[in-house]
């Protein structure tokens, strides 16, 4: 399977402004959503992910007419969405309006029937699961991070939720390191042995920490990582999806081309 590099755009709460974050706390506005969409497309991006974690606590649909218009007007590539997908109805609306894939977190964690219901309507190819996680330094174990409570979900380790998402039909699973988000210090390479041990059948994506080209090679060389999600590297360095893809190809990693 050819590997993927997926730029992400983080939306500032209640707006269509894009921002960078550190541990998912917004700290720097980098322009409008329209500007970021056009920029990534022009730089050879073949897939995008729009993230709006600040909508996750709102019961209404995250889709606004302005958001839909911006996506449809400024992109001709697949765009995924993560944030506020808390029901099958909202998931279906998101796919019908403008997005090619939705990622769920809250609904997956709160309701055992939610993910299977979405998959039964939309198919596995349109529904993924995003698992934000952090490492408990006292034990070295990884747990899903609950933004609502600002604490670990200690009922089960991260591995349990990865297996659960795979068994319930998630098309792919995004593992996002909260600690590394915005740090540009590299992906969580220590999770690779965990993924090798799990050997789940669904594609796994890693997010959080990308800062230089070799960070991508370090994780994409694993047979158990199908893609990576990154943001800061595209705003704070001269790297583009195209240059990073070429770097990985030169390192012997088969990459999906734009």
C-alpha cells in the first residue's frame, strides 16, 4: 500500500480562520481557511484534513453554509473532516455536502452503536476514528485523552480503543499525539512496536510532532503506518507535501502521488 502525507488545517473556534496549535491549544492564526486550502492544493497536496476540535462540545452540526462553500470552491481533492461528528445524521450531512470522509471521536467513545451505525449507512471508506492520546509518564502506558475532562480515559489503554475501532468498521484510525502536537520534535516513534503487536487490519495514521523530512521517513517505513497528518511543518518551514513526498520516495518508501 502506498503511503500518504495529509496536511491538516486547524480551525479557530467559531470561525473559518486557520491556526497553529500546541497540544491542541490555538496559539497563532496563520490565515483564512480559503488561503490555506488554496496554498496546499498549489503545493501538490492530494488530500486534506480539516480539524475543528473546539466544535466537539456543541450539539449542532459543524457544517455552516460558509464552510461548505469554502471547501467546494477552493479544492478539487479529497477533504476529510474531524470535529463535532456526533450522530449519523451529521455524518451523512457532512458527506453529502462537501467532505469525502469524516472522523469521529466523541460519538465513538460515548456510544458503542454510533460507529457501526455510521458505517452501515456511509460505508467504511467514508468513516474514520480519531483517537487523541497521551502517555502516562509514571507507567509509560498510552491512554486516550478526554478533552472534555482534560484527563486520561483510564478505563482502558489506547490499544483497546484501536482494536475496538477496527472491529466496529472504521475505515482508518488516526492516532494523534496530544503531547507532540505543534512541538515539531518528531512523531511518537515509540508507538510503532505497539502497532506491530496489534496488527489491526485497518489503515493507521499518525499525527502530532512532524518537524523535518526524516520524521516522516522514521514512521512511514513501518509496515503498520499507512499515512501521517501534519500541520506546523507546512507553515513554519519551506517544506511542502511535494518535497516531503519526494524525500520519502528517495528513501525507498512507496508514496501516493498527487
